């Protein structure tokens, strides 16, 4: 199909690996308009990188990709880094259905620590990540400006369906006024309560997702800038929500084919 006028009357040029639209005479390749457009890398390299990223439970660094594909002293770190970020862009474009049933919500802080400062300032030096996880379902990660009531209310409003049964959080005061009309239960971590006695009220499942994220940051990527943090969150979320699917690799490729191209200039702007 012609990517310009959507005409299906397309012919293949004899001497070039291109197609031509009979209607508007636009010439294009099979990768035109996809994430692979204008890439100097062979498609098998793309497929290998995608498979490696899908199968790495705690993620894979660009340095590791470079060593795996090109060898210890060959290849470019920038090429590997850019390649991974284009795959992450496709992952970020995946649909996010509303969460329902029992949903857990928590916040965590990632990033470096300013040595020599108090606990409050050290926490402010980190980046806020909000997590929502449906019991037996999907997880959502968000890079937030803060963890104030208005910010939390925004993520609750945009991600919880009207069919949600209960939202479970810790005792953080901002949640009280952020939940609105949603049924709200809490566990008091400060008093050592992690599961309310005799109930299933806890935030352990969202915290387990946070644990996997932090192992990726500390053990794989080592250092993530605030600017690119949403891309890594999208990767972790995409892979986590499809961890039981046998077609994870093919599903990732489907999103890559339909995703908008990401130029290096836009990535580094």
C-alpha cells in the first residue's frame, strides 16, 4: 500500500529495491514510514537487538548490545544506544487499557544521591516514579514531577476505570485527598504493617514491579538521565505486561512497524 495516498495499486521496480504507486507515482521502500526508515543497519541486526531486549528480564545496556552484536572492539556505542531507544519508542506507543478490579499504587524515587545533604534534600535530588498495578494484570510506570495530591489524582483519574473495586496504597497522606470517590484502603508501613492481618490488603505486587525496575537501573543501565527515564520505564512496563506471552518478540515488531520514526536529532534535542 502506498504510504502517501494509500492506493493498493503498487508495482515493484525492476532495477531497484523499491515500489512505485500507480496512482500518485510515489516511490518507496518496504521500510518507508516505519521505525526502520533511513536506517543503515541491516534488518537482521534490528531483529537480533529486538529479541535481546525482549528476552532481558532486567533490560540490556547499549554497551552489552554492542559487544554481543559487533564484538568487544567493534561497533559504536552511539549506534547501539540509538537502536535501543528507537525500539523503546515503539514500546511506549503501545495501548494502555484502563485498570480495574483491585489496583495497587505506590511511589518510589530513583537516581543519584547528593552526598553530604540531609534525607529531605537527598530525596528531592531523585526522580519520582509513580507505579500502578492491577492485581493479576498490567502495571503502569510514570515519571512524575512530584508526589503531591494533584499529581497523584491525575494518574488515578487517567488510568483507573469506573469498574475499579478498590485502590490500595500505603499511608502516604497525599493519597487521602487524591483518590476522590474511589474506594481506598491503606497499609501502614511505618508501623511495620505490610499486609493487613486476615485480608489481602497490601502493596506487595506493585513493589515487586518496582524492585525489578530498580534492579535494571542499578544492575544493567547503571546511570539514567531524567530526560530518558520515561523511555526506560516504557520498556520495563511493556515487557512486564507481556511476560507470559509467547509472541513477545513478534508483538514488539508489530509496534515497531506502526510506530513513528525517531530521529537522532529529536532523541538528543
